[in-house]
């Protein structure tokens, strides 16, 4: 099979990593079909199993992005993987989360990893990224009135660039045999507190930026009340932020460089690239 005859189904295909994965595959001559509820190459909805078969038709690799901002999804993912295996998919690369093996049992990220490990019909790679840098430049952790509001205390996290995650995804899908069974914990090159992130953004945009270290319950209950996240995802968010507050956030490693052959992107470089997003917020 030549590269152009191989087609990857890119779930979350309009998202931060998925869109870049599709571009990266195409740049290397691989076929890529983006999938999402709207605006992608094919309509795909985790809540509508009738969309699974058409998305998988003629596909031999999958970038697996599970339903976003939800804790429970192992059942639909297992059904989807049944169809994928029956249709001849040979490799699945799964976007998990850093420290997934320590996640509370109510969240299904670890269940999906174990489901993949159990299956023999196709090979898989598991990616466990740290918090992505893009959170600070989009609607996840927006800069409002000169402050980034998130309950992380003085804890640090080795924030990773979504573009580096996408580059690793592309590598695993282009060379599945070389990455079969691999688990990569993807991080940036430095562990930073949010106060340090704020200082870097401040330097980049030329105005003060502070870290507002809000009470976790106030922040999480507010996100649920505003409809940003489901009530069951609150468990996940509490774990993600609690891990950092406790000083157990991700620590830098060289997994990105080992896979793509260049060092992971630093936060200052990401900030320079993203300055326009913060300028727009100031203007709006
Ligand atoms: N944020 C972080 O710091 C971080 C760190 C580690 C891991 N992760 C993981 O990264 C994943 C998100 O990946 P990302 O950041 O690349 O994506 P993203 O930018 O959050 O975008 C989500 C993508 O998934 C699609 N989507 C959302 N709900 C869907 C549904 N019910 N059915 C089908 N498609 C759906 C969206 O399109 P539509 O809305 O149009 O369907 C979009 O294409 C999550 O699983 C998260 O746990 C995030």
C-alpha cells in the first residue's frame, strides 16, 4: 500500500490537535478524513452511533479523540472500536491525558487505554500529554481583565504545545509498526507555574498579566453552572487541578524529541506565536 492509499480517520478533526494532524498527514502524502459534529470532512457524533460506519468506511488508521469535557465514554468507544476492527483498521493512536493511570475510577480515560491494550485486531499507541499551552490562548483559560483565572496554587506543569502533540500523532500513524504498544507522556521542556506563564505572556504582550488563583470549588461549580462542562466532568477537572496544586503536575521528559527528532517547543516561543490572540482579547 502506498502512502496515498492509506487513510486515517482524524476524530476531533476540527480541534486543536486534530486539525494539525490532518495537515501533517496530508503534507506527508497520507490520506486524512477529518470528523466532528460540524465543519469537518465527515459528520461524526459520539452520541449518534449511526455516524460511526460512514466515518470508518475505507479507513485503515484512526486518531482517537474521545468526547471532550466528559468523564464517561468507554461504552461508545468500545462500540466504535468493534466497528473499526471489523472494517480492517490496523492502527489506532489514542489521545489520553498525562497521569491517566492515576485518574479517579469515575473517569474513563484509563478504561479506554485498557480496552486498546486488550484488543488484538489492530495495534495502538497511547499519548498522554500534559496540559496544552493553547489553553492560555483560547477559550479554555482566557486572559480576562489582565488575569488568568485557574486554581493551580503554586504548583507547576510542563505545558506542551498542541503542535508537538500533533507531530507525534502523525509520526505514530505514518509508522505504526515502530510505535505499536508505545505510551508517550508528552510534555514541554519546562515545568512552569501559572504565575510564570503569566509573566511570560506579560513580557510578550507588553502589559501586566496576573495569575488569579481562585478557590477550586468556586471555579469548577461556576464552569458547570455556566454549561461549559458537564457535572460528571467536574470530577476530572478537580483531579487535573488538584494534581497541580499538590505539586504533582507533569515534569519535563524527552518523549516528544524521541519521536519527532527535535526538542519540544518552549512556552516563550509559543507565546510569541500566539501574541495576536492576547492582543485581540485586549482589543475586544
Ligand atoms: N486541554 C488540555 O490541556 C488537554 C491535555 C491533555 C489531553 N487533553 C485531551 O485532548 C482532547 C481534546 O483534543 P483537542 O484539544 O485536540 O480538541 P479540542 O480543540 O478540544 O476540540 C474538540 C474536537 O472534538 C470534536 N468533538 C467534541 N465533542 C464531540 C462529540 N461529542 N462527538 C464528536 N466530536 C466531538 C470537536 O468538534 P465538534 O464540537 O464540532 O464536534 C473538535 O473537533 C480531550 O480528550 C482532552 O481530554 C487535553
